[in-house]
């Protein structure tokens, strides 16, 4: 479903921007854009079918492969944290379709601003998974070179990346580029002032940015009903740009809707809010215990809508994938898991003093003081160690 602003600045070309919300009775649950039902049945959608009409069986298998390997990588990282190899991990379990669908909709020259959970999008952008793990192991100072894959560093300050994305989008528009920007954020982040400001700026400057909100129903222990009284996608209406709610567990729908939104941005039609309605099946991070605040039945209900299973059912029913494909993928998944474990365990500890080197190009008295303090602190451990050995 799409919601169009009454203050639209330009006539919209896409059929996907009709104003339809007013027809709904008050309080009704808005429809999701869905192309694959939870049972794996392909359903028609007059507005968005066109964006996946030419998808080949090979590309469908590719989406499936992306989701399976991302889930495996994520599970491996969770285990590595439990084994003390990573400091923390934020699992994406359940959100694979939202991330792979939207990630595969981006073009190489588009620019992505993630949160800390976008491992599937990082995968689509070609970021080496080892870099993600290095960050959560605390052995690199941020992760990767953002410009290598047009994939910005993970951002933990909730919502702030929507402002960075808006500024970046305003910049590329001024440069005359026909690429677009996509900013990821969560349902909890939607309450942040930064997100409200980015909506205002992007609307009034007509910035080529897609706001992709993964509504995974929870912001740590706060449910979405503590963030909003209206479905999140409807927020866009008040800012003057379209909002769409898509089934976030349907990889095809996420691909189609994100393509549509990115194309609008490229045509100079401004921002779009995409709300991918999904569920965080795991804990918020490895430091969280969701059994303290939510019922098991809730997770079980969402397991029935698993994004990977529904695409598998569709692939099998339409004869787009045979047993050989699934067996090969299983082997590839095992190999990825093994590689991830080996790579993480082999990561060298960084030089403890390197962090002081990049704060100022020409050095700074305060940094010198802090370095000296840190050196003294480190030395106190060395004394203890020696004491034990003697
Ligand atoms: C500005 C700011 N406030 C609070 C936090 C602590 N914090 C980390 S994650 C989180 C919840 C975010 O929820 P949501 O936006 O729904 O994203 P999700 O983790 O569910 O993907 C909070 C409050 C933070 N990192 N930054
Ligand atoms: Mg959330």
C-alpha cells in the first residue's frame, strides 16, 4: 500500500503512488505489499509486479542463496560470541528477506547507510564478512573502507545515519549524479529527532534518498506500539512524500518496492519511506535476553512466516531449483561457516597504541597525555603478570 502526499511537488509517473489510505476504515490494519505469501504462493500485484517481471530462475536462486548464506554467517557469529571470540553480535535472524531484497535492489553507484544489523545488505554490497566480525571482535577501528563498496560504516548512534544519508543525497543531487541513497533504520529509531529532521530536510530539498525502516516489532525490550500510534509508513504523509508498507519477510516484494523507490529517487522525485514489516527472531544482541519481555508464542507465529522457507517452497513448486541446488548450497554454507571461524580466530590483536595515532594529523597535547596514561595503565598489568609468573 502506498500513501501519497497532498503536497506533491511533481506529477508522479508511477502507478504505485495512488492515494489509497483514505479508503480504509479507521483502525484497520493496512495491507502489506506482498508478492509471495507465507505459504510460498506467488500473488499478483498490479503496482509492483513490473519491478520483478523479468527476474530469472537463476536470480531467484541467487536471492535464496544470499539469504541462506547470510543466515549461516549470522548464526556462526552468534556462536563465536558465545565462545568468547567476539565482544558482541547483533543478529539479523528473521530479517534476511528485508535486507537481501532491498540490498539487491541497489545499484553499484548507489550509496548505503546502515545501522549495526545490516549484515545481509553488507553481503549484497560485497563487504568482506571478516570486516564485520573484526569490528565486533574489537580489532579494527570501524570495519572497512566505506568508499570501496559505497557502504558506510555501521552506525550505533540510533537514527543518526538518516541525517548522514540525507546530506549525502543532497550532495550527489547537486553533483548531478543519477544514483540514489538508501538509509536503514529500525522501528525504535523512528522516534529519534534525527529521523524526523532527515525526513523534513529530504522532503524540502527533494533529496534522492530511500528511508528503509525494518520494523522488527521491537527496540530492545520496547514494542513498536510504544513508538507510534499510526503505522510507521504513514508518517511519510505528514512530510510530503510517499510511504509504503511491504512484507519484510517476502524477498521479492522487498526487491520490487525498493527498486521502485530507488527509481523514483533517481528520477528526481525525492524521498520515499519503505516500512519493511518483519520480526527480529533472535535477541536484540548477544547481551539481551528476550525471554524477559516477550512471549514464545509471538516468535512461533513469526517462524511460520520465515522468509527463507517461503522462497524455498516457491522455488520447489515452480521447478526453479532441484535437490542438487539445495545440497550444493548446504555444502557452500558449511564451508562459509568454517571459513568464518578460522578467519576470526586468526585475527591478530591490534597495536594497542594505534588508536592514538589517527586522532589528529599533527598530534595533540591532550592525546599525548591520554597515551601516557594508557601506557601507565598497561604497565600496571605487566607488573601483575610478572608477579604471577615469579
Ligand atoms: C542515540 C541512541 N540512543 C540509545 C541507544 C541504545 N540503543 C541501541 S539499539 C537500541 C534500540 C534500537 O531499536 P530499533 O531502532 O528498532 O532497531 P533494532 O535494534 O530493532 O534493529 C537502543 C535504544 C543508542 N545506541 N543510540
Ligand atoms: Mg526494531
